[in-house]
C-alpha cells in the first residue's frame, strides 16, 4: 500500500487539477446547501462545526451560511498554538471573515469567541473511501477531537476525485459517518 505522505501528495495534485478545471460559475454553485438528509442530522439550535477551507478543499462557506440562516450556530476549529489540542469556537458571521484571525493552521475565531462543542462536525479531507475512511492533512487534530467527543456526528465534504478504493487506516483514525460530494453522499444517512 502507498504510504500516507505519497498518497497525500498525489491526491492533493488531483484535487488542485480538478478545482482548476471547474468554471467559476459552476464551482460557486457546488456545495450551496446541505442535502436534506444531512440537515436533518443537525436540527435547529444545534452547533455545527465547519472548517475555513484552504485552496482546493471542498468549500464549506455556503454550508455555514445555510446552517446559520436556518437556526444553527456555526463553529470553527481554534488552536492556541500548533501543539495545542483543537477546540471549537463560535463563528458569528459566516458571511464575513470579521472576527476571524490568523491562527497556526489558517483563519480561526478569536480567542474571545465562545467555546462550544459541536454536535456535528464537517471534517476536511485529502481522500476518502466509500466506507467513510478519511485521509486528512496528517496532524491528527480531528481524529483526537472526535475520539474525545464520540457523540459528535463526523461528516466530510469532498470532491468526487478524492474518492479512492482503499486508504492506509490506523487504529486511531476515526471514520466519517458520511461524505458529501457534488454528485452524491457516501455513507449512513
């Protein structure tokens, strides 16, 4: 089996090429709102954990807007520093980056934003299998957070090109309940 580093490199390249090939008018419409079956997993009043996408990642901003407009509170990962455990803090306005600051891994809420525990978490990924196995960035932050919060529903957002037949899975890797792509949902919804 291919080692994780080489697999990440290959999948990131495929993801970049795929995103670059999309017309801007089309890519703006993808991931516009969560499918009804996904929204039903997180009823009104629920805190939803999302991520502030880096270039190439499946965009989560439209989901953040939709959930916010439909009675859910939005949270983003927050890190005190690169070695600190991941926490989630509220993102009050998903229409703007106001209130976000540069953190060790990208944009994050300020240290003054309310600390919360999401009931459902959308996890960024580099690759995934139809069974919900996920290859992340390699830091293990989400796996550790999910292991410490087993009641949280773990979901992924991905481009179809990120689907692979198998991944090198380790005992600490937490599977996703479902992965949503522009064309379908994989998993248990």
